[in-house]
C-alpha cells in the first residue's frame, strides 16, 4: 500500500513537471512569435516618414529621377519639370533612365544611384515587381523613395498620380465611343502587361464600355490588352497593322503608352482605313494625326508637372514636412491632393488634360 502511494506521488510530480515544461515551451513559442512581430514592425518602420528627415543642408541633397526610357519625348518633357524644380529650390536634381524601356536595365540604373548615395529616388517603373528589392534596399539605407504610375508598388513612401485610373480610363472610352457612334469593334494597346497604370487604364476602359456602351465590342473576346507595344513606336505600328488586317471591321483603337498611338495611326493611314484612334501622348508627336482626323482625342497629363511633383514630395519628406490628404504640392492640378491608401499611399491630383484639333496649338511639347 505504501509502495502504491509512493508511485502515485512520483507520478503526480512527473505530471506537474511535464506541465511546467509544456507551459515553458508555449511561452517560448509566444516569445518567438513576438520576435517575428518585432521584425515585421521594424520592417514597417521603413514607412515612418520622420526617419527620412535629412540633417544635411538642402544644397547638399541629391534627388534622382529614374524614367522608363530617357530618350522618349514623354520623359524629355518630364526632365523640364525636374530641372525647373532644381532651379527654383537650389536642390541638386538629376534624371536618368535606360536607353530603352527594359526592366532589367532600369534596375541597374536604380542600383547605381543607390550606390552613389543619393538622398531620394523618384521612379517611374517599367515593372513595379522587378524593382521592389532595389527600392527596399534604398529605403533601408534611409533613401526617400517616391514613385509615379505605380499604384501597386509596395516599397515606396508615396506614389503620385495625376488622377484616378478609373476616371482616366472611362474618359478615354467616352471619347472613343463618341467617335464610333457607340457601336462596333475596337482594340486596345498597352506598353507592357506589367505596366501597372497601363493595365489599370485598359481595364477601366473595358469596364466602362461594358456598362455604358453595350453595342461596342472589344476584339478577341474581351482579352486585355489586344497587343503590347513594348514602349516602341515601331512595335506599336507592326502590331497595330497585324490587328487591322485581321479585323477588317474594326472601328476604333486605343493606346495608353505615349508610343502606342503614333504607331497605330501610322498603320491606319498606311492601310487607308477609317479607324478612329484615342490615346495618351505628347501633342507635338500626335499633331499630324490629329490634324488629319485619325487621332481625334489625346488624353494625358503633363509629364513636366509630374516630374516636378515627385521631386517636391521627396524634398518635403527630406525637410520633415507633413505630406498627406489635402497637401498643396504647388502645381496646377496638385493644389489639394487626395491620399488613397491601398497597396501603398497614393497621392492623387486632378491634372488630366484633353487635347483635340481645336486646342492642340495651345500646347507646345
């Protein structure tokens, strides 16, 4: 009997010991989870604007703007705004980009600028996903990162946009529908399917068409896009010609890269077709086609202003100034930006422009 009691006592102690070990293990697990949360919080600190305030005089800052293709007219126009900002503020600004719109080349440009120790990077991504690692590295080194045309870019303090993609896409479709008398087949072109805003504009066009213009039809069973131009006028021309030959009943065509519509319009005129073109680009490059009536409407924002605005936001963060909903960025269309939080913090202006044959001579770029 005594032996039985002794064994019961031993079992009780063992049970308590195992229980304590289990509790200790659970606490250890909780501690480990906390460690992971702490790491995540530390990662989240990358987006604390206060940590990017510079101790240097602004004359010592360098703000670098990275474009998709520094040879394109669109980005030559952007450089005017970048340089204007530098002249007004005394801040050193530079604009660089690959010689053609290649994502890997853009990554190299960004990495080179990080290694040079710039204070801020303002980037117009070719492929937002391709540059995430580089932008994160920049932010970890205390470099301010601002993007444009990249509402899904994760590693950026702010993405700046001239307007909402939904409004812009709908406006492009409204202009095309008017040209097509709200019926018939149309096609659409983007630069790359990896170009965030291009796909947002294209999807917004299609959704607006389905809701508002049921007698219109996107070719290829609604596949978006109908073609990619790869940011090349020559490529847009070749691919538009293929589509036009394969779809003799086509009545309309849209393009959302600045390189799309000149190539599309050239193909339309060369084939002697009555196909209406609406899209995004610079007035001087589109002017011959607008005057001939092939391109009826240009929808755009001024890249000069968007270049200036990116630099302005970067400088405000370096100065420790507040940036957010209602901020005045000092340019027409950006006097009271709206802050929208999604994949990132997006600052949205009201800076869209509509150019037709009637007002194209008012714009010289």
